[in-house]
């Protein structure tokens, strides 16, 4: 864990040597590679926003997520050893994946849940916070306690993540199948987090095949649950519309009959 004394010492004694630049490059590369899943979350979360709000959501969400990632790096060197942390986080990511899939497949009722800037930013931050435990420790190891490397490395990755998220969200507009693929990717991440939880690893010692199978199950499961949700909501909406039409028709016939009876009486 990085202490405040080491943080202050790193800031006050920066030496821009070849070793520093190589370490900085390592931090940037690691963060970019490990942030691919995060870019998918961001793209899905902002897809239902308008052009300007979409960019604002990407920038705000990414910026806040990176700040939280820096704070986590300072505080949680043993985070992955906490039992059930990744298990709970994995189920949370699976739920987020389903919600984003439903919102991204054109279901009107669900789009209302994620079509505001604030909700999109919250979704990005929560998902990134849950998914970033591995990223945090990998980056912390690469920076070797140097807070300047950490700040520069994570900070410089923001424009790249923003660009990748913007490109993905635009592609999702043109090719809706990418929404399904993105949800499946998040499902795989959820399965990986659950399977690599400290308690499950110690209790069951799953082999590589079991872990890959769990990832595949969650990747497919997220899409299946999302499609089922959309189908049921669509059927419910159509049923309600049919009832409303039937009710309107009955009321209209009653008015016509009532009007006819009144005319007959006056006649």
C-alpha cells in the first residue's frame, strides 16, 4: 500500500530518467490493455444519449473512474484477497450487463432508465470500480510505489479510453449486433470475477476448463436473460395497448348507443 509519505516524496523528487519513461510506458500499456472491458461498459452506458451528452458522459465517467482507480491503488494492495468481494462484484457486473443490453436493444421502457447523463455516469463509475481490482494491482505493481508514474500513467490513458468508447458507441449505432457482443464481453468478465474469487479458489480449486466454462455460461446467460426481458416487456406493452384499445372501443360504442337512445326518445 502506498503511504502518504511515499506519495509526497515521489512528487517532490521526480527524476525523468530512461527508467522512469520505460516504467511510465509500461503503466500506460498495462492500463490500456486492461481497460478494454471498461470501454465496452462506457460505450453501452452512453449509447442512448444524444451526441453532446454522449461525449460529456464518456469524459465525466472516464475521469471519475480514473480518479477512483488512483484512490484504490493507494488503499487496497490486498483487495483481491478479500473473500466474496469478486463474487459479489461479478454478479453486479452481470446485472449491469443485462440492464445495458436491454437499454441498447431499442426497448423504450428500458431506455428511460439509462438515457440521462447522470445515470450513465453513475453506471460507468460503478462498473469501472467493480471491474478495476485487477487493473489497480497490475498498475500498482508496474509503478513500484511511484505516485508520479501512477498519476501520469492513468491520467494519460483517459484520452485513449475516451476515444475507444466514442468509436464503440458510434459503431453500436450502426451495427446493433455490437451491443450483444458487448454485453457478452461483460458477462465473460462477470464469470471470470466470480470464478477467481478468493473463497471459491480456496474452497473448490477450479481448474482452467471450469473457469473458462463459467465465463462462457455468463457470456451467453447475460444475452439470454436480456433477450427474455425484452421479449416479456414487449409482450406486456402490447397486451396493455390491446386492453386500452378494447376499452376505448367499448367506450366509443357505449357513447354511440347512448346517443342513439337519446335521439329515439326525443323522436
